[in-house]
C-alpha cells in the first residue's frame, strides 16, 4: 500500500492512497492551521473504527442478523506530552436491529479483534484497549 500527502499551504495538505480517494488534512489555527481538514490522529482513529466495523458487519450479515443501524465509536485517550500517542482505546460497537443475537455480535467482535482487523492487531501491541457492545432493539 502506498499513501501520500501533498502540501497545499500553511498546515493544509491533501492526502491520497492507492484507492485514489482524497482527504483533506488540517490543523487548528493556534498551531498555524486553517481548521480545514481532519487531524492526522483523527484519521488513525477513523481507520481503526472502519477496519473493525467492516469486519463485524460482514460477519453479522453472514450470520443472517437483521441489522438496521450499526455504528463503531473509538474513544482514544492521548498522552499529555509530545509525542501525544494513544494511551488507552475504547471501541464501542452499537448494533440496532430485529432479534439481534448478543452471541453473534460478541463472536463477530471477537473475530475482528483476534483474527481479521490489522488495525486492532497493531494497536493491541502499543495501547490498552477495551471493547464494548451495545445492542438496541
């Protein structure tokens, strides 16, 4: 995989990768930015959420779960000093549907965490991580 960022001006960049999509990166004005894009660490958290979300929804569909809404939230605590790395992560899976099996969701989350999601595999090596499941009818 290849990725790159291209400087536009100040603290503004355009990011792209092999998929060909673009994403704006920016910074807050107090560090010289124009507040015109995602912060890089936000994109890392979004990547983690997206990686596990794709695994879990795919598994739930294979298990014939009737999912009406699905959301994955990542809360990342960060160090107070530079480099401000993630120090603790909470990933919450919120599943809404008809007769959703808690066991099916737990197994899907487990498979993502232990087998399929490379982002989780990397983060487990560097930061404590909690997984939460919320099922709404």
